[in-house]
C-alpha cells in the first residue's frame, strides 16, 4: 500500500512523515513519534485510554487514521504539562484527589477531563459522569475521578484546585 505524506503538529512540534493510509493515529503517535502515554486499551473506542486532543477537542485515537490528522494539531498527555515540567491543573487535581490506582486509564481520563473542563468550567457530578461515559476505569470506582475533574475545572477556571473546595 502506498504511503501518504502527512504534516501534523504534535505537542507543539511539527512532524512530516509518510504513513500507510490504514495507520491509526494511536499507532502513529506511539510507534513513529514515541508518544507512549497514549495507550491502546480496546481498539473500539470503548475504554478511552487512547484519548488525545485534536485541535483542542478530545478524540479517541484508536479509531482515527493518522492521515485524518494531516494539517491538524494533536496534544497528547505528554504535551499538557509546561515545558519546565509543571503539571497541568488537571494532572495536579488527579494527583491531589488520589484519582488513580493502576494508572492505565489516567492519561485518557485526564485528556477527556480537560475537554470537560473547557466545556463546563464548573461541572456538577452528573455532568462529569455523563461526559466521562466513554472512558473506563476498572480500579477506582470513579468517586475520586469525579472530584478530581471538578477540582481541576475550578483550577483551570482560576479558582482553587483543592478537592474539598466548593
């Protein structure tokens, strides 16, 4: 199969590569660019471990072809912290709220949670749960994840990120 040239900005860096048209975005990110924080969990969009941002909105990279990202900007979990290593407010909130156990779902959860916070700066529990529906966690029971999303959203909106803040 003939390869197609694509140019994609990933985590602020422009890449031009030849890819097979059937290459999934998650494969391109992991195998060609070394962005291994984007995980493969199910290949069917059910688990959300592969969630990244495409032009600022969350997408499941396991069912999107790399050629579809041509000319677009992709942000992975590796790209949300600052250049000097300071964690993104949502990453901090997940840490402070103990919203992870095994960590497998965490990158996708954080990427989806940032998207939720951008859409809903002060989400209630029902809004968080509804918008996390496509991201599965097999360990936590979601209580602390919901708290983390709410705290992270508050911090992103300019308020306090403390889990108990109202």
